[in-house]
């Protein structure tokens, strides 16, 4: 009715002139409406829940009753007639009509359309039943239906040798095995019937066969239903008749048992080995001694030392190159595949994930066979999916296809290292020595068949899954043309006990690795380490000798040994740094830039030595850094104030009620100001640490330099999202990050020295100028008898003056109307390295001991007045002593000024000892910065770089490494400032509260 209504509406709309209101009213009347109370849910039913007289309606998704005289069919989605009823009509599915057969014709024909009289009994389905060896005949040759069916006996005589087929409707010739063995279609004793074959008991074939499936990983063995049904027949057909399919099936069963065999038992591999040894007369296939005619190639032999010969004796006669006209970067693996019954399926390429159980895009799956690309893939697969996708195993013989110089195509057999193989009850392929390995050929991915114990249609008790498949390619040593040895497939299976499939899963992985002999590289590294390490010893000895001279101690004691070890740690850290950076850049440049393949990246196991070097270098560099940090915060420093009082003033006398004249006190603010500026420049660096970290991180993560560290042949800085991303090489990550860190650092240093210090701000020289303008000199001892002196004595006599006089003094100095600032008249030399005599040091210590008594100025406010006055007196005494020392007042502690020799500058030590007089060395390089961060930029830069790289090597995360690097920089800077302030206050009597 609804259909007719809609047709009427269309007709009316096309051929009439009804108003829109009339049409709308008509639509509301005739079209079906959805009730607001209507629901959209219904009971859930499955086909197996339908009753015996019901079928599952695939449209309504519910159970519907069959018609009269009908019942559910085998599938459950249709109906068939009951026994004794013939079909009258059949319109497909459940739409059939049934009619009862008459009493004299109770049987129904095989097709169900006719009633027929049967010569014997009936089957459960109401069809005619014939005795064994007979066939049922219901129609004449021309198809005419007989009124009564007949049972015809097949002729088993020598003239025919026929038996009834499996359906019982035709006579067919019996199997040749029966005829050849018993000269009949029956396999009578003493002959043996197995797997549909009749075998003679008089042959030399083993009869005591073991149909056992072994699961060595779980230590379980049981009789496999598949082996029980087909092992003996397959072995017999292979041995007696040379049946190719049976031989393949026998080989498959041996592979399903992990190629394990025992010479004392005749299991699948034992039978295969028996046939192999007794068919030597058949010859070999393709001149391969391990490949017998008619048999599959399963083994390479069990001789010790055979595996290394196969894997590393004969190179593959083909070349691989990353770039150029003859670019060859594709590994063309193909496989001959067989089903479990031994039938050859097809040749197929491994592309498309044939050996990869983990699903992925075709592009990423095929990346596994791009030469030079290290490949890793892993996932977890539910057991139900495995049982569904792999009802029977498929077997693969893998080959590598290549083309020779004459463009002829060949295939090279790829050996297999099965880690589950047992030889003499030992897992020989897990041995670290390749000489004990037993290589095989055939593999499978999943076996859910041999673990079925009683019924092939039941759920397996155990399944075996290839959880690890690794394809390794070895480069021929010293090759220049990209030659490789035969690839090796390493496979490991896991035996899974099926208990609750819905809750079980399996982790699987597939990988491709590329290796080369690193022996020569290790030798070169050891040579470099030995040579540079020896130079480091000499350098450390020189530094220790210089240190001994600077502390004025000729004795070699425990402190000397400790100092030597600290110096050696720093120099050895530089050696490790040079070697690791050089090694990393070598692999980065040579591997990524090569055309014909001559080198391959070290695999993770081969990177352990490199990572150890990096770790040792960082640990030693950290020790050097801490040593320098401690040395800087424990220096002796004093600010010499050259300012003299100007006149006298009247001063009230406490307790006397009167006044008296006194000299005008000298302002301390200039000293405080210089001390504060010194405190500020303690952590000034030639680079900006935050800019350094952010720039390196930007180049790595945003620009894409991190992609150069991928273990593939590409030199591109970008990767498309659909493409496969290879794993990172730790050596390449170290090389890329260290190269960027050094380049950015050097650029900053050059910019700082060439531009920033010249045109914007030079804090070191500004500090020297500030000392001169403040009339303050800096006396600094980094060692007991060695240090630095900054001559800040004003050429104008006074610095504590007003603005007008200050400007006038600066103008006179700019116009050369006054003397120069240098310590020596008519010179500009204001900075010196000083080597003081022991007598001078002893006198300094006596005064300094009084100055720092009571733990310094931090407790001045809470100390007694006498203690404060004593400290102030000591301060003035030190100021007067050092001032008089600079003015050559003390003849017994005098000094002289000279230039350092070139060799002294190079070695960083002094040849002359200050015996009677101290020595001032002219220092135009402002080397006093060596007690600051500024003069140790190389150490700081390398330490930060190695900290960044060590964190990245540990966590493989540049962002985290950058964050932690900057964080530790700020922590150490804070410690340096805080401890440096405290030390400065204690050494100079400057109140720490005035240090910012």
C-alpha cells in the first residue's frame, strides 16, 4: 500500500496541479510514520541457539520455524525435508515444499527430489544404504530414474582392480600401492595399511615410528594426531615410491619438530635422516651435497665448524651501493612456499610482510629489505587471532635473488639458525661459538596443527609461534664494492600452552641488522688511545711539576700523587672526548656519504666499547670540573686600597666629653663596589648557556638534524610520516649532537671575541679599568706561591672625589696629560702573573690569620668590639703590607718584573723559582681569568657537551637531555656564586650583605 501510495504521489506531482497543501496532506496519510515510542533494539540470537525445527534467518537475524515436514539443515541457515519426504519445490533457502513418499518407496534419492525403493536398509537421512565395496545406482546411464535402486559390487579382480569411491557412487581403480604390494585392492596381513597406503612388511623400512611432537621449551612431548595419521604414510611413500609431495610433507613434519632428531629413534627427523642416508645413489640437486634428489633441503650437515665456512667463506657475487648510477639498495628475497601436505604453492617475494607477523603499511613492511636500513618491528598478537589466521602452517625455503655481471638471474640459499634446535639434547645454536651451530633451511611462522592431540578439528593443546625473526647481513672485510656474505636468518620459537585463549597473547618481533668486522676499527682506536694517553701522562706530569713549583714544595708526597691523578683525569677526559668525537664523525661522514658500500654502522652490541669511552670521558671530565670549581672558590684574594686620607676633622671622644682632631676616614664603598664587580664576573662565560641549549635543541628536533642519526643510508634531514623510521644509532646521535654543540659553541666564542667584546662589552677589561678608576688593586693567590696581580693604582692620586674632578681626571688621561696606568713607569701593563717567595707568603699568612679569625665577617655584628677592632686592624695591616710590598719598601721581600719565555707560556709553568725575590710576569692576556668561568670555557663547554650526550645516550631523548643540561648549569652557577661570595667575604673583610 505504501509503495502504491508513493507511486500515486509521483504521478500526481508530475501530471496534476494539486496544491502543495493537498500533496502534504496526502503524504501524511499514505507514508509510514515513525512513532515516538518506537524502539530500535531486539533480542540477540546466534545460529547454534535455534531449535531443531528452526533455521537462522540471515535477514531478520533471528530464529524462524521451518515448514511442515522439515528440519534444520547442516549449516543452520535453511531447511531440508525430513527423512521419508521428497522435495516438491525449492526456491532457495528455507522456501521448500515436502511430500511424504509412498509406503512401497520409502527411500529418497541422493538429490532429494524423488522417492525410490531401496534394495536394503536406509541411512539416518532416509537415503538408500549399500554394503561395503558396493556402489548405489539410482538411474540408468541416460539418467532415467529406476523404480528400485540397486547396489553393484565393484570388480576387484586382476582385470579391473576397482573399488567404491569415498562417496559410494562410482567404482574407481584402487591405489597402486595396494596393487603393487598385494596384487589386489585389499591390504591383508602381513602387509601394513597406513595413511591409505599398503606397505610390505618384508622391506627394510623402519616400522617402529614415533608420532611424537616435541616442545622442548616447555619440556612436553605427546602424540600428535597429525603425525599419527600422516607420518608413517608420508615417510613410506617418500622412501618406497620417491613421491615428491610425501617427501616434502615428511620434511615439514621434521621442521615442525624443530629439526631435532635422535639416531636411536625414528621420529619425523629420524625418518628423514634415514631416507637421506639411504638414497645417496639418487644423486644431489644443483651439486649441493646436503640436497638429496626427491627430498627437501633441510640441513647443512652436523660437522663441527661447518657454519662459519658457510657464513663467511664465499661472498655473494653481487654489489650494493647507496648512490650513483649503479645504485643498488634492494635485497630481493624470495621464498618457495609449501603447504603442510607438501604441495608446492608458489614462488613469492618476502615483501608485503610474508615473514612479518606484525601488521603495518606496505611501505613500512617493505623497508625491511632496503639495504643498509636497520629494521626493528615488534607487537603483541592475541592467541585467538593466531588460531584464526593460521589454521595450518605454511613452510618457506628462503633465497636471495641476484643478477651477475652478465645479467643472469640466480638465487642463493639463505641459511637458518634455529635457536630451538636440539642436537644430542643440547641447544647448540644458542652457543656463543658459531663453530657449534647447526644450520638449517626451512622455516614456518605458526604451527597450530601438530599440537592437536586427539582430533584435528579440536582446539590445539599447544601452539608454536616464531616470536623472534632476525635477518643479519655481514659485510665482507675491506670491500670497496659493497660485497656481502650470505645473509643469515635467526629464528626463535615459543611454545604456548593453550589454557584460556581469550586472555593469552604473544609478543613477536622482526628485525634486520647489518654488521661488519670491527676488529680493525678497535685496533685503530686502541692505538689512538695509547698514543694520546701517553701524551696525557706527559701533560699531567708537566702540570704537576708546575703545580709543585707554584706551591713551593719540592717533596713528592701523597698530595702530589693525588694532584697528578686529578690532572691526569682531566687530560684523559680530553683524550676520550677526542677519540669519541672523532670516531662518531668518522662513522657519520663515511657511512652517510659513501657510494659503494664499504662500511656499515656498528650494531648495538658493538657500540658498548664506544659508550664505555663516553661514560669514562664524562666521569673524568666531571672530576676535572669539580676540581676547578673547588680551586676557584678557595683562592686567596685581597683588595689593596691606595686611597689616602684628605686632611683632618674634629671627632668627639667617647667617654671624655671632648673633641679632638683625626684624619678623614677613607670610604669603604669603592672596595665594596670592586668586590661586588668581582663577584659578578666569577661566572661570566664566553657563551650564553641558554642560547646554546635552545639552538642545539632547535637544530636537532625542528630542523631535523637528528634524522642523520638514523641507521639508514639516507642523508635527508626530513622523513615523510608514512615512511619507516629506522632506529637511532647511539654513535651517530653522539656525533650529530656533539658536532652541533661544538659548532654553536665555537660560533658564540668567535662572535663574543670578535664582535661583542670589541663593540658592546668586555667585562674582564672593564673590571681592570674599574680597579684603576677606584684606586683599588687586586692581589690574588691561586696557589701558595703563585697568583695574579691587577694594578689598579690611580694615576691621579685620588679616586674618592666629586664628579667634576673625576671628569677632569678622565679628560687629562685621554689627552695623555698624565702618567700611564702601568705598574712600571711609562707602561700600560696592569695585569701580572706573580710568583712570590716563601718569606713573602709566610708574612702574608701571619697577617691573614688574624684577618680571618672568628670565621670572618659573617659574625662581626655579634662579636665583641675588641674582636672587630682587631680584624679591622689586621685589614689595615694587610693593606699597608701589600701596598708597601708593591712599592718595593721591603728589600728582604722585594720583587722584579720580567716577561715569560715562549716555552714557559706554552707549557704553562715557570722555570725560575722565586728564592729571594718574588717575580712579576707581564701578563697582557689577562690570565687571572683562569680563576673564573671565563678562563675555563673549553672545560665548561666540553663538560656540558658530554653531560648532554650522556643523558641522551641513556634515555634517547634530546629534549630531556637539554633540560637537564641547562638545569645542572644553573645549579653549579648558583653554587659557584654562593660559595664564591662567602669566600670573598671571608678573605677580604667585605660584608657579604653588600655582595649582589
